[in-house]
C-alpha cells in the first residue's frame, strides 16, 4: 500500500507522519511505502523543521533526510490513501480532487480529530509526535489485512 501524508508546510507534521508510519509499518513487516507533501509552497526543497527532526530522533525515528515537496494532482493516482492532518488540509485536497474515486482516498489521519499545527509553539512537537503515532497505529490496525 502507498500512503501520502499531507499538511500545510510539509515541514512539521506530515514529515513526522511519514517517518512514524514508515517506521511502524516496517516493524510490522508490512510492504507499505509512505511519502509526504504540503499544500503550501514556502518550504519546497527544505528538510523538515529542526524541532520535528529532534522530536522524531528522541523516539528513534530519523526524518532528517526528507525533502519538502508540494502536493501534485498525480498523487491521487500514485497513492492508495491520502491522510491529512487538519480540516484546512482536507478542504484544500478535496478541492483538487476530480472524481469520487480520488475523493474516497482522502481522510483525516485521526478519526474525526485534527493534528494541530505546532509551528508557532516549541512545546507542541512532542505531543504532536504522540498524537500522530496513535493515529498511525490505528491506521495500521484498520488497513494491515486489506
Ligand atoms: P506544517 O506546519 O503544516 O505542520 O508543516 C507549518 C509549517 C510552516 C508554515 C505553516 C505550517 N508556514 O506558514 O511557513
């Protein structure tokens, strides 16, 4: 299965989600490929935010080699599941979808809840890591036998 994690900047939340999901899927022996992208262009080509890199490293996950990119319409064809962090991401991505098949691939990472943007609050990176980790575990539970 191919999963794309999406947030606004692709430097704080979705890089964490990519790293955590790949780490957990590998540990479970699942043949899953995980990538991430942003809806905004500001940080294209940059590594993840250093605070996300540190929060991940603290939990044994290396996200330092990731490179920021923007969401592209072909992602709807390339990925089986597109997991977004908040409701703005959801409406931005849904607005780019051209048919029901594409729309059906998109959902919030957390069931009916959002992963808040930690960009302006240094203290939120560790809690956001835990929130994303819980979401990834639940996704694995739901999809590992599909
Ligand atoms: P992210 O956080 O969507 O979790 O990557 C943000 C990072 C940067 C900006 C906004 C959100 N920004 O406006 O530059």
